[in-house]
C-alpha cells in the first residue's frame, strides 16, 4: 500500500510502501463544545475521510501508523476500490499527527467538517 504526503488537500509525494492497513478508528473530530464532526478530503481521487488512527494487525498485535515518523503533518493512502450498487469509487484515508493538525487543515480549507448527527 502506497503512503503519500497529504499536500494542499490532495495526494502529494509518495513517502512509503506498507503492508495493507487492516483497521482505522475514531473517524469523528470533536470541537471545543463537544460537538462531533465527520471530516472529508474532497481533493483526493475518490472518497477521502479523516481518521485519528489506522494500522494493521499482525501476529504481534496492532501496529498503528505513526504519522510523525514521516516528518509531515498529514498522510493519505487508498484502502481499496468500493463497488456497491451504483456507487463506484476509491476509498482514501487521511491521518494527521494530531487533532490540532486536522483542525488546521480544516481552517486552511484542505479538509471539510460536516456535523455528525
């Protein structure tokens, strides 16, 4: 699985090639008042969503991706092609080194926050 820098709202330079990611988690971001938001990345070639964490499960246990090890504030990768009825798209995940980094990308217009009901 190719890992890219999430650059200006889209796929930037390739940073790594990892084994397939088997889990993602915590796809909602809370604001200071406790409201929850789903975060999307509209500049990727398919459907992109922000997650707080992702990784793979191996014999030794869960191995989360450490975004800070790449030296960039955010990364993205494609986890597969979805075909369901009329839907046909590539599913992308954006990870940031912190929730504050995600909030900055939202303020800068590179991620979109939608209230989660």
